[in-house]
C-alpha cells in the first residue's frame, strides 16, 4: 500500500492526450448534427413510418347469432298434393307451385283419354292402313299396348313426384297417426294410405300394382285381345285359358288391396304409439 508521502509524476504528453480526446468527444455530436441527411427513397420513407399503436381497449364481443331456420310449418302439403294428382294428373303439381309440369301432366291425361276414345272409333281404318303396309292386327295391338304401359309409368311418376315436389317446397310431414284413416284410404285405392303415412315410394309400388291390374282388366274387357291372339296364333295363357287369366288378375288385385290396407294401418298405429 503506497504511503501518503509518495509523489507521482505524470508526463506532460499524457495530460495533453487526455485533453485532446475530451475535446474531440464534445465536438463529435455537433458535427454529426450539421451533416445534411439524404432524403430517403419512397420504400425507405414508407419503412420509417411508425405504425399507430392499436387501441388497448378490447372491442365489445358480439353476441352469437343462431342461424335462422327455414320455416317448414307452412306451404303445400305433400299428402294433399299427391292425393290430388292421384285422381287428376298434374293438379298436385299445380297446387305445389310447379305449374309447368302440372299443366304438362294434365294435358297428357286429357290426350290419353281422347286418344283411347279415338282409337276405338278408327280401329277398322287402322287395320286397312296396316294391311296395306303388311302390318297385322296383332302387330298394331302390341304397339298400342306398349304405349299404354308407358302411360301406367307416367301415372305412378305423377303421383310420387307431386308428393316429393311439395315436400321440397312445403312443410315437414311425418305421416298421419290415425290408423283408421290411412287404412280406409288404402282400402279404397291401394297406395293412398301410404301417401297419408308419408311413404311416397311405397305408395308408388302399390299404385304400380294397381295400375297394372286395371290395365289387364281393361285389355280383357274392352279389347278383342283374345280373338286377336287366337287369329295370330300367339298362344299364351290368355288365349288358351281366359278364365284362368281372369282368376289370376282377380287374386293379384285382392292381395294388393289387402296388403296395402294392412300396411297402412300397421305403420300409422306404430307412429301413434311413438307419439
């Protein structure tokens, strides 16, 4: 440890160097402030813009709005639309708002009725024309029979489409819960009870069976099909055993009526119990 009596001698060069450094440090900020700054380029100027501080106050939260449900309590009734088209083609579509399709089906039913009546009146003339073209009566009959089968398909489509179209545009319909109502409807027209139960595709099946049976009855009762098949030697059960054919058609119709009514009552009763 140095004594207080010790004397230190500093060289003069060290003292001058310290003073020079001190003066240079004081002049440096002034010199830097006097140097003009170059104007920044547009990208640099944009980079020097400081962002505005966001408002620290949190924005009020909005209440969650539930999605608006479509009102399905009004509009065309599917069972009513299908019931209308069951008896008059196209009326269910018109009721459900499908006017163009409804008018087309309504016109198709009218033309089918007029065409069948006209065909019965001009049948002898058609036979003469067909004979000149080497077309037999059996050939003409088969042609119009196939056209009638297509009408059976149009009829079923008309009923099912009326239900589906009204269901897409109208109210929700889960079917009736009154077994007596649906059973009585299917007892009158097989498939009608299924329409009231809200089962359009099942109704289409029973209606197809019914329309096919009615078609066969009309062929036997209103056309000379037995004579035509005998003359053409077409053979078949209908030509050999007409009574057996009538019995088969009657049995099929009875089964269709019974199964349709039973199914309508069972389905409606199940829904009533669940409700």
